[in-house]
């Protein structure tokens, strides 16, 4: 993920795959909570139900595979390959 850091410099941040909430995922995709809820309902059998408030790492990977990686996340091609082969 890229973030602005004073005077036009760009700071690279490493995105760490971790458990995420429904709200965090909806914000990452730039959609409302309700829209994301409708998306997830359609693929719930593939993703599985969240535990408490969180989708666990394998579920987040599956969501990224099904819906694509959110645009705000800056990942390399090798990271994408790693993400998609780990669930294959």
C-alpha cells in the first residue's frame, strides 16, 4: 500500500494478510457494508462463515481470489501468484 509522506515522497508499506472484519473488507473494496454483505452472501459456501467479527486468513485469501485484490493494496506480481497458488 502506498501512502503520501511529506513533499511528494511515497512510503511503501507492506500489506500483511491478517484476519479482517466485514467493515474493513467493505472499506478496502470501497463499497458500503450492505453492498459487501450482498456480495458475501452469494459466495458464503466458498468462503465460509466468519468467526465472531473476523474472517480468518484463508477466508480473506478466498475473498481476494473471488472479488480481486482491492485497488488500494499495492502488491507485486509474485505476491499475487503466492496468494492464488496457496488456495489452489
